[in-house]
């Protein structure tokens, strides 16, 4: 399984043609206390860069973009009752949604973990 | 991220006396009211809850501290606002509103009667940071020439808020526990002159402390050494005042809003209502008699998603009839809350209304404020 990151601080784990998407630890730290997450429903078709989810902290609302194109398999239902999972385990239990990738070549434009850490270090 | 390309004039963001102190204590600095200020330290939720249960230290030095002196000061100030200043006892503070000719709110403020000296009456006033220069220009236009006004830019202003604020502060400044809500007095700490009032904007007991800028860092250190005290940023200040039902100027109050629309009728003192003689008196007194077209209400929002400033209020047909002026997740309530202006017919507590935000409709119920009870320490009458 490989993990990729976007410049908008989403991550995607890819296993076969299934991707799991969330926001990075850096992003949750910038947002602060997460109080609400709106995840996409199964069956929703997303193009790369589409607004896929909304995450709200005490302070503000932010959009989460789909790192790749695909069809949503599942949103993380646990976030409805426990949005704080995004703070406590952003790159694990706090995942947002899973999707079937329609074009795996889109992953080529994303950063790996090392490149993303270097990217964040410059912010 | 947006930048300043569309602005004709770039105004340099200013720093406050505690700027380095905030950064050293992990404050995340943002631009606010023209100054760099901390929006949070350990996190808005934790800071909010800490203030409700212990004591939070806020830097509010961006606010305008102004002293006035001169003969005829009291009637001159009364001509600009609806407070009964003549009836204000020595060292007592009052909330008031600077009004324009039409009764619209130019700013909300606190004023305190100081002992008179050889130059006449003296008043200490605290106004909002973002409006202080406009306020001063307005007041200079309206005050007689022999009244002088001094913006105390060499002073910092701290707020220590929460049920344990008194325990922490009394260790450093003996005697502050004798003050009651909206009472003020001079004190000293390590040679620095302090002006302390028992007041604040969180709904909790607490104090606001004016101190010369050169002493504020050592004083903030001494406060932070008290086990009850943690530094608190602007984020929690906003969620605390929202839960306390207190309006924020520039959001819930503006020149388009009158005191009656804002549900600040308590600021219209009886003698002033009877005598008139404040800006917009005719309109304001008529609104008070007949009811305003629209008024500020509290809203409990269903679900978990915050509904924020800019969301619209819909009537049964889906037409826009009002707007949300403040809103967010309320840590002590555990749910999203908001303030909005709605037509009078929709303003009764218990009324169910609909809000629209980014294409999504949210249900809400009008509720009386505050959302969290005030815990001021009032004196025996």
C-alpha cells in the first residue's frame, strides 16, 4: 500500500484500485478542534480536485478536495458522532472517505511522505 | 490564501506590548483590528473550557483606553450616548453605546466615573480596537473644545476571566476581592499603577486590568505563575462571549442597528428615556414603544454543523428575511449556536426557523440568551 499527499494537505492510501482519503496531521493542527465533518455518500462521482467533504473547526469551515477522480465507496460514518477523531488520529481512524480510482495515473502528480514533509517544512 | 493585492493602501500590522510574550508562550498570531494578536495557545476548545472552570488571561490591549476631563464633561458625553452618566457613582462602570444621528450604533463601550480633579469631571472609557480612531474623531467633533481626551496608548489592558480569577488576582493584588461587578479602583503592583475593574466579556466573574506598557510583561508572568491561570486567545474569547449572549461590534452591532433592534434596551436609562437628548432618541423611543422591525435573537442550531456569520434566515416560503451575525460551535453547550436578526414575528423564544448556508438548509430554534448563565459577582443592594 502506498500513501500520497496533495498540496492541499489531503492524503490518499492506495490499495489496488481503492483509495482511502483523509487530511494530514499538519492540516488538523492548523484547523484546530474539529467539531463537524460532512463526508460524501457512497456512489458519488468525484473528479480530481472536486470539493468532496467539509471539515469545520471551532473557528472556520474548510473544504476537502478529492486527490484523484473516482467513485465514492463509503464515507467514514464514525466522524458524524466523533469528529474529534480527525484531531486525534488524522492519518488513521480519522479518514474521510474511500473511493474507486478511475485513473491511477493521477497519483503520479502527488507527493510521497518524504516530499510532503519537505513541502510542509517550508510553509 | 488571499493577500492584499486588491487594497489601495497597505497598512502595516502593529504589535502590542505583549507580542513577544504571546509568541514565547506558543500563541498562534493573526491579524486582528490592525494588530498581531494570538488566536489560540493550546486550542480554542481547551482554552474556552478552562476559562469557564478556572481563570483565563486575555490580552485586550488593542482596545482603546481613553480618559476624558474638563468642565461640562458629563452632559457632553450624555449628548452622544443614552447612558445616565450624571447618576453614575464614583468608580462605577456602565455599558453604553455611541450613537449616530439616526440612532445607529457606532460602537459599544464601557465608561467609568473617576474622581474629579481641579480640571473638572473625569471619565475612563474603553472602546473597541477596530473602531477606536473613528470613535475619537467622532467624539472630538462633538465635544466642546475645553474637554480633553487622551488615548492611553502607553497602557496595556488585560482581562482575567473565570470563577477562579479572583483567587489568582488577590494573591498579587490584595483587596481586589472587595470589588463587585462593574466596580473599579486603583491598585499598585511592584510600583506599577493599576486600574482594575470587576468586569469582562465572557459571562464569568473576572477583572479587567489597565497597566502601563512597561510593566505588563512582568505582570502577565506573575499571573501565569498562578496555578489557576492559562493564556487564552481571541478564538475562545469569541466563543465565550457568544455563549454569554454578548454582541460583538462589527458583527452583531453596526450603524444599521439601533439599541432596540440589538435587544440592548437596558442601556437606555430611565432618566434618558424620559428626557431624550441622545442621538436618534425619537426613532429609538418609538421603536421601544412599538417594537423594532427586526431584532437580535439567540438560536440553537439542530445537528452538529456550525452555522456562522453570513448565513441567511428564511421564512416559510424560502425568502430571505434575516441574517446570522455570529455563530459557531459552543464548547460549554456542546452544540452549535448563533445570533441572528429576524423579523419581530419570528423573534419569540421557541419559534422554529430555517437557516441557509452554502446551499444547505439548517433548522434552528429561537432561544432566550445567554446560552450559558452569567456568573457575575454582584454587590448587595
